């Protein structure tokens, strides 16, 4: 009978230890979830750059390119985004830039412009892939989202360069 009583106490003690351990695991998990939620509320910190204004001829081309204007709206919205907003809108950004790639007007259908659009598309796809991971690396997503407006500005520079007329030098 004494052995049964000892066995009962050992089992009871083991159950208590396991219950406490599980409760500690839940607290740790809860703290991790809270930290993740707080991370998602962090606002993007866009890197400063000299914003490029389109010259009149480039501006007239993009005015008749509705997908470009949609992308510009999406990029401008990044200024007020939190990390959660980025995660929620990555698919929109990706679909807009994907459409942009397919609708480049003939007037600006040059290798440099196509290259810049490809960079934007690649970054949007990479953002999408990062966000679809089971445990997305929020730091990487934030960094890439913060660089996106700069890359869009580079597209604007290329659009302007299509219409720059270089002087001809005589021999």
C-alpha cells in the first residue's frame, strides 16, 4: 500500500510540474504574440531622397497610362503605412506593378524604363514571398517596403530621360 501511495504522489507531482510548464509556455507564447502585434504597428520610415518631378512630355505620357497612376497612388500611400498595412496591401501593389509591366506605352517602351519596371515588379514579388512565409521576417519586409518609393522615383528618372534631347556636336 505504501508503494501505491508513493506512486500516486510521484504521478501527482509530475502532473503539477507539467501543468506549470505548460502555463509558462503559454505565457511565453502570449508574450511573443504581443511583441509581434506591437511590431506590426510600427510605421514605415521611408528613406529621404530627392523626389523627381516628371517633365511635361513624360507627364503627358503617364497621364494616359492609368496603371502608372495607380502605382503612384500605392507608392504614395506607403508614406503613412504601418507594417500591418504593408502586409495587408502587398497583393494590391504586386498586381498593379504586374499590370504596369504589361501596359508600357510605346513612347516610353525603352530598355531602361522596362528595366526599372522589372525592378519594381521583382521587389513586389519578393515582398509577396516574404509575407507568405509561415513566420515572415518583419524586418526584411519593412526594409524592402521602405526602399520601394526610392525605386519608383528611379522609374520617374528613366521616364524623364526618354524625352531628354541631347545636343549634337559637329565635327
